[in-house]
């Protein structure tokens, strides 16, 4: 989810801050219990009185501060360093979490100074364009890595994450990608049942991400790299466009259900209802072809009001899996699974992932299972985006062979 947007829920348009105010406290207190389908074996223990792990935050904007607060509430972590290009953001974070002045780093290379210091791990909440670079440097520096989705905006970045994840395992480091759906028991159980054959052979699937104008429509100097960085959520290079930065939540679930690399994609996108400074598109419509001629239809919008949903369905010969990020998850058909409502997954999923991160570090679990699926789903978004940009079918093999890299001109920016 983007840090300044609306929650996505069927038929609603509630602002995220309103949703979290109304449901956040209750979800944190009770959302991990039986009412939300979370079983004891799916929930790593909270840190309690165990020694705190020292962390650095790379990317001190709105979501960075939000997630840092959840790390602190876990009880097993303490933030001792921060890095962001902008001084005001580092100052705000440092003041809030008691970070010493000498451990607040700014500029493009601020993250390098952070990584040179004594730390157990890093939390990466910088713009997606920088995720591969920041995560790779963290592993090289011997730090555990907790990184936001999407992991990258292009093919080289995705592949670098794959390499970094393997290197982390070799170096006995934890490397966790923060997809909330993959942490929730209802999603896990429903998709496990699909993979076990409960809905029969998959015939087709659909995924949607409908939301309003998440990032607003700011006016700024498009030729200023600093201004673009301030508004990275509406910059297609820094964010990867909406299909990668935001819609990945739906496409990750589809990728999880289908459990394969797509063969090809074809689609269209457009920039209707966008201002002159916004380089991201406002909608995407893509048809993916998977092995055995299984088709995935995907549609998204990031504009307008009246209907919001992050959903994915898989249709099999004997049933259907139906999932919604802010709604119900179930399997219907000859072998049904009731599932239930996931509640405030936006927060609860992160809480579970933070607990898993702590548990993996203190119990030396270095298999890093979130990396490979995240690389696949991220590449799936890039395939759909590339097909839409080109206006013609693009195959998975063609995408990887082209290995196109996004570029961001930092001339004139503070090193």
C-alpha cells in the first residue's frame, strides 16, 4: 500500500487514517486472535523481555515512521540510526525515536554512513527505485534486512534482490519482504487448499486493484530531481508505476495461487484524470497467459471514487478461491473453506511480519522464504507494465533478455 493513500475495500472510500483510527487499536489488540483466523502456529512470539535488536531506518517518510512505531511496539527492537535524502525527514524521525544527532544521515549516500555503524539490521522504506541498491548494500555490510514491497521497479533490480537473498542466507542473515497477505492464516490456508487440489484443476483467474487518487495530484517542478523524489509515488521511475508500486498486492496473491511464471502478457494503460506532473498511469488492464493456457485477467485504477477493492479469484474445475485484502477470504465449491474476514490486514500483516523478522533473527532461521516469491510477483508486474507500454504482447523470456533498467538522473542532488 502507498503511504498517503486510501484503504482499498469493496464499495468504500474511507481514508486510511480514518480506517486505522477506527480499527487499528482493536486490530492490534485482538486481530491476531481466533476471530481473524490466526492460529498459534502461524504467530511468532512477541519479543517480551528478550534483548533488543538495534536497527537503522532507510527512508524516514510517512510509512517509515509508521512502521518504525510498529517495530517499537513489538518490544524487540530499538532504532538507533536513520537515513533519508531529506534532512527534515531524518530530523522528524530522529526526534520521535530518540536517535542521536550523529546517527542521522542525509543525502544520496546517507544510507552508506548508516550501514557503516554498529547495527543488527535495517528497515528499508525508501522509494522502490532504491530498494535493490539499499538491500544489497545492507547484506554486504552484514545487516539483517526488512524491505518493503515492491522490491524493485525493473528487471535488474528484481534479479539483484534474488542474488541478495541468496547471499543473505549464505552469510546467515535474515532477509524478509513485507507482503502482508502472505503472513495471514486465512490466505495461507485457502491457498494451501488450492495447491492441494481442493478446487480441482485451475481454469482461469482474475485480480483487481481499484482505489482512488492515492497520491494526490501535486504541482511541482518536474525537472527537479529533488521535487520528483519528494513526490516519488506519482513518478513512474521512482515508483515503478501503479501496477508495480501498488497493484502488486493483488498480483502477488494471483502469483501465489497460480504458482508459476507467466508466459506472456498483453494489455493497455492510460493516464486519464492525471495532472501534468504525474508520470504514473491511472489505470491498467492486462491479460496474462500462464502454463496450460490458464489466463489471468487483471484490472486496476488509481483514480475516482465510489468503488475500491483489492481482490483475487482463482477458478477451478471443482471450486473457486475468493480473496480480498480488506474483506473475506474463502474457498467455495465441492470442498469449501469458510475462512473469514481478514480485518485490518494493512496493519496486522505488518505486525506478524515484524514478529517473524525478530523470531528468525534470534532463532537463526536464514532460509528467507519470502525472497523468491517476491521476485516472481514483482517481475510479473513489470511484464504487464512493459506489455502495456509497448502496446503489444511481451513474453517472460523477452522481458528477462531485454533486462531493461530504469534510470533516475541525480545531477545536482546532494551526495
